[in-house]
């Protein structure tokens, strides 16, 4: 497990190592990142990078040995919910408007592409140059503009495929910018059915939500499933489950019962409990229940940035900051004897990671 900070331009960041003084703290961070990427490759494990303080992520999955890339690259790079700079507003500015308090470590899609190229160059400097964007796909979890940020998305190359929730896909198609926009399919029980072109056949993207009609898809999850190359036949599937507002554990039962089986490698779920009359972000208590159901190896916090807000919504927003320890103590009180003597009692099963703005984590 390794955390490391990333720069605005990772390529330049890594190139500068040879010019830095040994006592420079930035060199130590640069070396850590290079070592992390090298270790990620040697172990063929995914690299998760937080691109802002909120809920924009870059998931880089190594191509399995059984499915070598045709483009000469080492990783398949997935950009999730990019909102890099500027404000966001839903309905109208007088109703709700927000800004990042902490400036995103990357400010443009071009800088995200620099990060991606830097990751690849760290592994193989002899790669052929290409004018095509190194971002393989963009995922949009919700139509709300802190997830579907139009100004950020319009910076992206029209050639990048977009997988989005139903209403987000419709909105993005109306911009007439991207050549390929499709709705994320609902998880059916077999992840292979969500491996839609132009995704490689060893990667699937699906949406997990309440069975039946889900009007806002608010408390839902986007699941990225991939075959790590380990195991026989269809075995060896792993998933990163991204649920920025939270999801009811019962709605995730199909994942826990999936055939072929899916190992939840990482759960991205926030700690903060946020409501506005109705529940918005479900918080740490719910996250712990989901983690226990899925047995996620990593629980990574997301969508917990306390943003600068304006408009009517900001007057009535109720935010409760709940620590993991508090959530576990409450679970012990509720479960009582059931948890005694278990690994949960000593907090050993919960591997929580809070990645800061610009930090990365190898999902080992």
C-alpha cells in the first residue's frame, strides 16, 4: 500500500527528479510516486488517483497478460466524474451553487492527460507518441453538475467514449460534442454482460441501484469490473465500486451473490452524513454496512469536501461529520455479542483510506 502526491504535470514531475537536490522534499515525493507506479506494474495492480479534494478520480488498470494492449500502453485509464475548476450550479444559481475550497491538483483535461502520459512514461519512455487522448473512457455517475460538469467535460476530446447514468447520458448527448455517449447498463448478475464496446472485453462498467424504477438514481453505484488475469476461466474478476452518495446495502446484494463471483477490491463511499430534508449522502454508518456486506479490501473516502456554497440550499444543508471510529462503535452497540471475538471488534477488517487532493493508492 502506497500513497504519493502527484503534480500538475506528472511527466515533468518525474523528469525533474534528476535535477532536484537530494534534500528537497519534492524529490522524495517524486521518487515515491515513481516507485509506486513501478510496483503497481510489477504486481499488475490498479492505481487509484484522487484528482481533487472531492470526487474526481483516475483509475488506471494494468492490461492483463492474457489481453495485451494493441496501443502499446500499459494501463487502461478511466476518468470518473471530472470537475476540475470553476463553480457548479443545479437548477439555478440562486438555488444552489458551489465551488471547490481547495484548488484541484490538475486544472484542465489537458493536465489530466499529462498525468496519464506521465504514468505511462514512467514505465516505458520508449512508447510511440500519439495525438490521441490517453484517457480511455470517462464515467459520469449522476446528472448533477458536481459530477457532470459541462465546462470540464467540453475540454475533453470528442473521441473519448462516455458512459453515464440515464439522465446524464441524455444531457451530454444534447451537447453534440462527444462521438460516443451511452447509458451505463444496470448490473444483471453477470459482469461480462456490461463489457460493452468500446470497452475491452476484460473490463465491464455497470450501474447498481434499487430494483425497478429509480427516478433520480441518486443512491446508486457505478461498478468497474475487470479480470485481473488471475484465476481460471471466468474466475478472478475484481471490482471498484463507486458510490459518491451511498447506496443501501440491500441494493448491493446482487453483487455479493454474483455469478461468476466478483471480489470487491475497493469501495469509494464517503463518511459525511448530509441531508436536505431528505437524505443526500448516506455517510459512514451506511458505508460500514456496505463494506461489511461486500468485504471490500479497501474503503476509500469520497465526496467529503466541504465546499464553498451559496444559494438557498446552503442555508438548509445539514452536514454531520462522522469518523470511522464512531461508525464502528455504533455498529458494536447495535450488534452487541455478534461482533465479539471477530476481526471487526478489533477494527482489523476495515482498511479505510482517505486520499488527499493529488494522492494515489496502489490497490494491491
